[in-house]
C-alpha cells in the first residue's frame, strides 16, 4: 500500500517501552504533549493472535497519533497483526528489530532480526501489503560483530526497497550475549554519526535518531537544518550552525520522557510553537477524572495509573513529597483516585513549609 512519509513536521516521539508506555501512560503523556507521536509497548504477534487481542490493542482516542509496535518474525502473522492494528485505529505499525532480550531472541525476533535483512524485508513487504497506514522499523546501529556502516546501510536498503519509508534507529549496537536489556541501553556507546550517515545515503527516507536524548538542546543538535528551519522559521539560528553533520528528520525519546515527562511541555513550546499547554496541576486533576473513569469501566486499580505520573513534578519544589505520596498511598487497601489529590496536597504543604 501507499507508504507516505511525513514531510514538514518533525517526528518527535516517545519510545515504545515495555511495561512503561501502556495506555494509561500514553493518555497521561498526551495530556502534556498534543504533537508528539506515541508508541505502544511491544506487543508480540503471539499475544495478539492467541491472547486477549481487544485488551492488548485498547487505547484512548486522545492518544492519536499512536503507533502499535509489533514483535514477531513470521511474515503472515505480522501481516495479520498489522491488519488488526489498523482495524483497531492505530496510525502506524512499527516492527521491533532492536530488542535484545533473551525471550525475544528465543522467538527469533527483536534485535537478532538485524542479521536477517532479507527476511525482515519479506515481513515488511507482507505488512505493507496488508495495511494502508505507514509500516516502520525500529532497529539498532548493529548487533554483536555486525557493527559497520555497510551492514546497517544494507539492512535499511533492503527493507526500504520493499516500500518502508521510516526507520527509527537506536544509535547503539546491541550485544545479544552477555549484556542484559538494561545494560544494552547504557553500555554500548552512542554513535549518532552512524544514523546520520544512513540519512546521507538514503536522503528520501525519514530517519529518526533514538538513544540518550535528554534535553531540547539535544534535539536541536540532531535535527536536520531543513527540519529546524520549519520549526523556527530561522535557519541561521546560532544554535544550529555547524551541526549539519548530525542531520536527521526527527528524534525518539525514551527514558527521559518517562522519568521527566514534563520535558514534553518544553518540546511542545520550543519545537512545535504550542503555547497552549496544560500546567502540572491541571494534568494531575485530569488524571483523577481519568482514573475514576477507568475504575468504573475496567476496575483499574489506581496504582496502575499513578505509577506513570510519579515524575510529573520532577525537579520542582515538593517533588519528593509528591513522589513519596504516590509511591505509598495507591498501594493501601481501598485506595482510589483521591490519592492523586492527597499527593497534590502533600506537595503543596511541602512548598508552604519551605517558603
Ligand atoms: C523499560 C524499557 C522498556 C523498553 N521496551 C521496549 C520495547 O518494548 N520496544 C522497543 O523497541 N524498545 C524498548 N525499549 C527501548 C527504548 O524504546 C529506547 O530505544 C531506549 O530506551 C533508548 O532510548 P532512551 O535513551 O531515550 O531511553 C525499552 C526501554 C526501556 C527503558
């Protein structure tokens, strides 16, 4: 099907993070940032084809644009699951070629797929045929000893030949043996230049850099001059001079967006020029309403929601009181959405005492 890549708007997204970017988390992040793209946690084809698909695919309308990340390696299964994702209303289907966990390797998917570009190309071809929405790939710059530019370019090239237009590249290789998934997110060094080199070789593809991005300045330094120009209307802005060696079309942010979610408000303001941003307290109050609604509809325990909002006051006065309240109160018997109100009071009390 027609795989249109986005043109002017930069791709700024929050990374798929297993156990973290569930639908409650995404609802919360969307309240802060209307313009960033959100990704689900990886959902395996097995879970969708043999499990409670409705539950795995459930999301709130406000989450758009939202991408479903799939984990799998069978072309037919992936095509069927892509179709299910499209039917459920997702805006993009992403294939995980970057996860190094043992569980994923034993299923022959995730990062180990980088060793099989032809096979991934077949999978992507089948998925593209099955849906009208974009099918994208998230990968690493390499795996184990397959760690040179030529192999990465070949991987991207084979898949692009089948019509995939967007690649999100975690700028670290993965060691499939010997490092845990967590270590594989920290120990292999970041190499943004390798991602930029892919963009140079394939200028028509949308290339997104991921890994280690923590500030808006980091984002500015990675975006291509043309994307920066569309953002600021000022291509000669001094922040951007001399940095065209690291030019990509967008960035994906993982851990920083989870531990310090209000960084997305700064991104909205500075990158998207959006000045109509909800304050932290309004967001907290909106989460109370959301939690009430989820409890009524799905019997959702409050702790399943509050765990994602602990970072809302990151680096703000009273952050510790907020964090402590939300780390304890939701776990008490009978706790409900009122714990968010209590955490707000604890935070404000702390501020009063400190003033
Ligand atoms: C808790 C956690 C779970 C993750 N789960 C996934 C996943 O399901 N799929 C995926 O492609 N990457 C996953 N990742 C990797 C992130 O998407 C991202 O590539 C990585 O954290 C590097 O970006 P960062 O430095 O901005 O965090 C996960 C990362 C974390 C911290």
